C-alpha cells in the first residue's frame, strides 16, 4: 500500500465524499480518505421515513460543478434503473434516506479512495509533511482535509443527566426508546425536533401519554427558501461575504438563521393539518402540546422523572414541566478534533477558539504554504451561512481540487452576475 499521499482526508461524510468524487478526475493528485465507522451512514439515528432533504437533488456531491460526472445523483438513478420512475414522482427534493443510499452507492464506486473502519489517532507534522497515525500504521501527506463532523450540543444544566431517558436525539438511545404510556418532552423546534415530535405522537416508539415540544423560537418557523434568500447559497455571495470585517459577519450570519435552520414549509403544513385531525376529528385523549418562547433554565432528576424549569420569554415568567423521557434536539457544535493536538500550537485560532481561514478553505497556520490543512463545515463565521449546508459542497470541493491540482479542472466562480450585488 502506498503510504504517502498528496491529500489525506479525515472523516467520510457527504462533504469529504464530495471532495473525493470531485478529485477523481484529477490525474496528479494521489489521495485517500479515512473513516472510523465501518460503512457510510448519515445521521442514521435521526432519519425517519418522513425526513426530506431541504435542497434540490441537483445540489448533490458533484453536479453543480461537473454535471457529466459519473458520481451525480442523476447517474445514480440511471445506473440503478430508477430514472424514469423517479421522474414520475414529480419531486424536486429527495428523502434523506435516498440521499444516503446515493452516497453509499458513490462510496462503492470510490472504494479505492476510501478506507472505512480506519480511525485516525493523530496528525503531526515533521517539517515537510503531515504524519497521520491510524492504529499501528503511519501515513504521510502533503495536505490534509478535516471533515470530522459536528458534536451534539447539550445544555450546560443537563450535561450530567445524559442517560437512556434523557439524551440528545443523535444518540443510540433514540432507537432503543420505549415510550408506551410515558410523558415525553422534546426540547428544540428545528427540523429534527418537529420530526421526533410527530413520530412520537404517532407511536413510533409506543403510544405515549403525552408529548410536548418546547422551543426557544417564537413559533415553529419555516425555512426561508425564497429565491432572493437562496442567493446566499451561491459562490458569488461567498466571494462577497468573505472579505467583510468579522464584526459585521457575525450579526449578519445570525440574522440569516432561517435561511438554513428553519423547518421545511410543506412539513409544517402537514403537521398542522395532522394535529387538527387528531385533536378535533379523532379527539384523541393523548396530550399533545407545542410550547414556544421557552428556554431550559434548570433540570433535576427525582424518583426516575425529570423536573424542568423553563424561562418563558413570552410572559417573562417561569414554567415547570416534568417528564419520564426528555429528548434534546438542541443542535450541534463545531469541535476542533483532538487528533490535531500535536500541531495545535501551529494553528491560528480567533478569539472564540475557531479556526481562522483563507478563502480557499484552508486553515491559517505556521507551517509551509505548500502544506495545507483544509477543514470542511468549520467556517460559517468566515465563509457564511452556506458552509454547513450541502448546497455549495460541490463548489467548495472544486475550489479545493483546483488548489491541489495543476490541471485546474473546474470553472472559476462568477460565470454570471447574481441578481443581488453585495459588493459593487
């Protein structure tokens, strides 16, 4: 096995898988991606039959920069014999499970570039190349790409209570949930929260006595997918956003929250109609409630139940709730992976301990310019609201591929102007 590569990628989620697929056309980049899981899966813990993608299937691993690629979603449909029957569905988005199946199909085609069941223990640098240690093996690389994903965000007051009945949604505990006759509280009103809420009151884990969804949002707010808002998810917008001062970037990204972290509007329509049917037509005895404008303040375990106090931002009071089961749908956080500890003192961080980035998605560090550390889904603060989303992953992969290859296979950005010019 060749143990030196031009690029080693750590983690094989959709982002690094996109980069692997995009790089496959290059002739002068030798690369390998490592993943600790035994096979590709994508948030399997929180994937339900009614979980849809929030972006078009054309925004796949490769199509936005290379529609002729053999790794496109359309080619997946053709090669699996699904093209015509899929088109007959008339859909513009696919389920998350279908997207995962497509990615799994790509991993089979890219098997020579990917190494599953291969955890990386550490990344060091010897002055000329990166040293990547995996078990008893060592590999070297001119460049590395970190795509290790996010970690669940747990409220500080709940950190010590994690257990089979009090847990973050992205954990094995969800699949083992026994909800029959129980009182359930779901904390978080994003897409994951509403999907778990709906599946819970419909008996996916048994028929609960009550299901309450508590959220700090003022309502179950829809994703803003209007065309002018979607211009935030274009290469042109990233080009205009990147040079801004950070003190302007931070509030701007915050103001764009519902462009990336809202609920699918059609899903909310279905949920509202279903709740009407349950409450006023079927007249179920089951208690189902949505409690907005509330934020968890404290929680205490007592006799196998959980007593919670929420700040009520609507009336400036406090509400008390108790539950047998609490499911946290409180989102995710970036975390600098510990595998970088040997070179962490060479990496530049900002005042909030985040990577500082170059425009090409490489991290600023004190090493040689020809040895780069690329990091995916770490740069929302520098590149904008699109960074955690799949919308621009193919374009980002092409930017990195052009940096690594002398061929410059992919088109430069700004082929045509956007309707909104932020940087005249």
